[in-house]
């Protein structure tokens, strides 16, 4: 697509624009590229790059800036990154390891989002691990006529309480019977597995007890869904300082509305979770963050060898992609390590 001269000039232009944020003129580009070319030749090559949609000329300047398509080509074919050993990262990332405490998974997720935002100076986003919904103990308590309190205790000690309304009234003796049956036969199983097994054993149970158990399983599933925030964001306000966004109030309103609708961000992170390594979405390529001026850098993280979530950075297309890749990659490893120490 491009000859070596055009590739060298495009690479130099992107790197210079990332460094200082200004449109790059032919004289600056000549010095930055190291090529001994006349200003006329450089202008001709830049015109060709502009015709290809890789760079653009702002109205107020004779210089050029990369387009989303130009950044895409730069990231795919010109960006070189070096694999980093987490034990030899910079002091700020090494110190961050101490911030990720494995005692509470949700706390690790929140700290990771803050860490990504702090290191990148943009928005950090992390999807929480999907909990298996396993319970260690269940108990029913009668609250009143046709009202029962379901107490679910997870293996990590987390307790979830739900009030369910039953079709008929149960005595405390019947609730004890149901409690004992579930704890003997179902303790240690995931909620979904409990539901499947109950479906198969319903004929062997008294119908009224079976109905109570089905209601308890649904209550446990609902409590689990409400107890875990699926997507955690940090540093949204930092995008107010991005020149390409800071003066576009309509774009900012749409962006912050997106942050409120976390289910859409979850779709993007789910896609990234199925990929290997770091992924980069530039200028709206993800469809979920449909902004020409924004990019998303993501990576999945593993717990005990299994991919359980995704994290990343949302920032302007004009970002240091090499640094973002390193930040996201290392943070994914740190989070995985913190959550695996259980």
C-alpha cells in the first residue's frame, strides 16, 4: 500500500503528533524522519497520504495530523513493543502491585480501575469476574404469612439475604426440612447447577417443598446478580482535559451517557475477553465507543489459568499506544495474580 518512504514519514508524523499534540509541518517532518528529502518531496508524499485518508489538514494549520485510519495503520504495522517482565517494570507500576489486595475481589477490581486511570491519565475500565454463584450454606426463616427470608452464605463468607413471597404459608418445621435437604444435597454447587438438578428431582420431592426450593434458587440468582458490579470505571472526568473532547459538549454528553449505560461497555469487554492478548480499537471501531477521537486498549486477565474478565483504558486517539499497551498488559497480569492468591 505504501512504499518505504511514505511509511517512514507517516510513522514520524504520528510519533511527533503523539508527542506534542500539534499539526506536523513538512520542515518538522523532515527533521523527525531523518530522511534527506526536499520540502517539495515531503509535501507531495503528505498529499498522497492525505488522499489515502491517513492524515488530515486542520483548517487553522498547514501541518497535518493523523486520522483514525492513520493511527490504525501505525498501530498494526509500525508500532514496536517489547515484552516486559512484571518484575522489572517501572517504579510506578511495581509500586502499584502493593495496591492490589487479594482479600476482597471487588476491592481489587476497583483498585485496578483506579490504577489504570492513574497510570494512563485517561479512563480505566475493568469487568469484574463472573462469580460462579456457589453457596456453602442456605437457611430459611419464616418472617410471617407467606414471607420467607432466604440466607445464602458463599464459600468466601459473603452473605446474601432475600425475602421471597410464597404461594402458601410454611411452618418453621417445613422450612427446616427444606434447609436440611438443600444443605445435604446441594451445598458446594453453583446456582445454575442447583436449578438443573432440582428440575430433575422435582418428582421425588413433595411439591410444596420443591416450589420453595425453586423460589430459593431464583432468589439466590437474583441476589448474585445484584451483588456484583459488572463494570467498574475510574477517571471519567479526565477526558474533560482532552482538547479534542473538552470543547465538544455534545460529544461529552454522549460519552458520559455511555459510561452510565455500563451494559454496552460490558459487550465490548466481553468481545475482548474472547481474544488473546492486548486489543486496540481506534476511532469508533468497537461500535460501542463510537467516537472518532477516542481509542480503547483492552486485555483479558486470568485467575488460576482461566480468563475471567477484561480491563483496559479509554482515551484519545492521540495517545502513546506503546505505553498504553504496557500499562494494560501489566495491570492484567497484576490483577490476575492478586485474584489467584485465594
